[in-house]
C-alpha cells in the first residue's frame, strides 16, 4: 500500500494546530486578567502572527509573489503598528 503524500499530517494541519495553540494562549491571558503594556503588545503580536499565517496558508498567498502577498503583510504591519502605538501612548498617561 503506497502512501499518497510524503507527509502523514499536511502542513496546513500543523498551521491549524499552531493557530489553535495561540488562541489558547490568548484565552489564558484573558481568563487570568493579565494586564500591562507588555502583555497587550504580546497579545497584539500573536494576533498579527495569526493573521499572517492565515494569509499565507489558508488564503494561499504563500505561493503568490508580488502585490497580493505584500498587501496583506503591509496591512497587518500598518494596523499592528498603529494599535501598538495607541497601547504605548495610553500606558504613558
């Protein structure tokens, strides 16, 4: 009996499990009511990482070159930077 794929578990399944693990981490942060600038920025970083993984693996942008791959990455970076700056400014006051 030949194995159809060389992977027993496909890469997108690993990414899905990673996304679920990161979701559990952010849930744990919320349930335990952790707070502070570093925690907020970590949760934001996790959300941005999850967005990039979804774009790459589930929207199929990993194989695309040019505008569409960079458009999602730049959008995530821009929005993440603005939100991070807002968190930073609110922590200063």
